[in-house]
């Protein structure tokens, strides 16, 4: 579904270069849902943005076979001065879907009602997230990227989101970052464990979680590194 | 291959519609203004010069002479100005990896190109209807001239967009450098009658050649002595290449 070939990514902040991903080669298995685990700063979200294509690698290539979503619920792609409907129409157009049915679906799903005719900059964060989530459900992606499922909306909306998402599961793959192990167990079959030393692949999700938890314990047991080094 | 092409067309047409909405607002009046402003500006200049008793430097119509120069220059300026800021304007759209740098450039250029086809078409038709000018003598050459102005403005704008994305201050330098174009592009005079020493210098300005090309196409016997078609076509193609290649090579720095 997704192939990473010799991918490297680094960021430079205040003259200090930080190598986040160093020559990673990995093929995501077809027909399996993949978890990405690791401590904070190990490069999970960077890896996800590289997979989504919202960032480009410094070196190497990312090949996507099929449609990969933007990280779910991410509302950064909206134009604030355009209305909700105009934003939906634009995204539906670039993905080649029928604009009318996508608008109807999102209107029904997001429960935004008349607000859809207002500029997106007038929306609250919750409204934006509902719009973004509804839109990603309206478009048929082959792979959904999830960077921490954040609860959007009230209990009722959450229940609805979960059931719609479950309907997608038989036809679409998932790639997920989460710190909640019950979610990882619920959705994923296998996964990558990232750390500053490198990346490891586990074919079984239970092995993955065990390795993640023991690496967490090891880090907690180790004395904190001196600040001067 | 065919799938890639249809995606490209779909994406660019979606962007053109979005740009139209973002540039001209929700009302039709917004688009009307975009057409009225350049036309009215040209008309105002014609009225001022007529009131001052100025004779047309070539042909019988002051309005036609100024319009061929001014509208061509404005078309070039508009393209290069708008394309220069295209990457920062579309930063949020990096969320959708289907969209790539060239799509933003093409979409904006198509919108401006279509707007200027309309502006020039309406302006020249009005002149013809008011009997202030005849129809163009060589329509094909006029269309070539329009096409090459488009290409030159696109190449210049795309190249500047890449430079601005690397060096933000360049936008100010570009504004300074292009300021003298109004005097150097033969808008108010016939470059062929300049002394040859001045002509040699001014002939380096590619926009002058596009203005001359437009007049060669419109008038029966303009016979420009300055126009060098291979120079302006070559330069335009070089700039288009530089802009697109530069965009590709610097793409990972921009996001």
C-alpha cells in the first residue's frame, strides 16, 4: 500500500540539525492495519506527515498505491475566508468525487446545519474538526491516517463517528499513532516501534505493545541524562 | 499516463475555481471590477493625452496605440506579480498531496490569462464599435503576441516565485527592478524611431518586444525595426524552464 524507500528527514532549528528519520526503508503490508508507537520526539508524527505527503523527505522516496487520507480530523487545509460548503466543494473536486453528494453527506454527518454557509474562520475548533472528520469520511480513501484519535463533539457525535468509521474498515486500511493501547489493540494488526536508535517492525500487535512497554520501563529506570551533554 | 493527466486537469480546474472565488469575492461585481480597472485606466490616459493635444505616435487612434502598449504591459505585470506570491498563498493546501507547486502556478496563470483575453477583447471591440480603430490586420500574429506575453509573464513570475520562497526580500527588489518598464516598453512612443544607440539598449527589454509584436499584429504596416521574435521566445522558454525546474528542485524546502 505504501512504500518508504531510503527515506531521511531532518529539521534545523536555531542552527541545530536534528535527524528525525534516518534512511528508513519499509513496505506497509497490504491488508493489514499498522500502528506507529514510540516515545515523544521519536518522529511518529513526522513519519505520518511523510506518509500523507504533506511533507516531503530530504532524501528517498515515498510511494503510495491508492488514496491516502490526510491525518484524520486535521483542519489545517481549510481556507478561512471561504465558507464550509466552498471548502467541501473544492476538496470533493480535487479528489474527483461528486460535489453534490459529498456536500449532502458532510451536511448530514457534521451537524453543522446553517453554519456551512458561513466562512470557516467563524467556526469553533470543534466545528472545524467535525467538518474535517466528516469530509474525510465522505471521500473514499484506501488508507486512513490517524494521529491520536481525539474526541470530537459530544457523546452522540462520537458514537456516530465510530460507527461510520467501522463501516469503512472492511474496505480501507489504517495507519495509526496512539498512546492508548486499547485503541491500538482494537484497530491494528501489526506495527512499527520508533525510537532514537531506529525503527523495529513487529508482525504481531501484542509483541509490539510488549516491546513498547518494556522500552518505556527501561527509559524510566535509566537516570536522566545530564543537561550539559 | 492518461489517469495522471485527467487528475492534473481536474486538480487545476478545481484550483482555478477556488482562485476565482478568492480573488474576486462572492459577487459578480468583483469580477466586473477586474475587467473595468485596466480598461478605465487606459481610457483615462487617452483622455488626458487628447486634452493635452497629443497626436498618436502611430496610426490615427491614440486610444489604440496606448492600449496595445499599456494592456500588454499590464498583462505581463499582473502575471508576474500574482505568480510571485503563489506559494505562500497556497501554503495551507499542502494538506492535499494531490496538489503540487506547478498546479498552483498553472491555475493562477490560466485565470489571469482568461481575464486578460476578456479585457483586451472587450476593449478593442469597444474601440472598433466606436469607430476609433479598425479590426486587427493580422489576427494570427496578434494571438501569437498574446501567447508569448503569457509565456514570458508566466516564466518571469514562476522564476520569481521560486526566488522569493528562498529569499523573502526578493519581492521588494523585483518591484524596484520592474518599475521602469512603463518607460522602457514603448508604451508611449514608437521604438523604431529612436536613435539607434538608444534602440540597442532598450532592445534588451523583453516586454518591449511583446508590445512591438502586438502592434505588428494589429496595424497593417507597423513594421517594427526592434522586434526580434527569436530573442523574446527564447528568453520566455528559458524563464519557464528555470521557474519549473527551480520549483521542483526547491520543493522539499518549502514544506
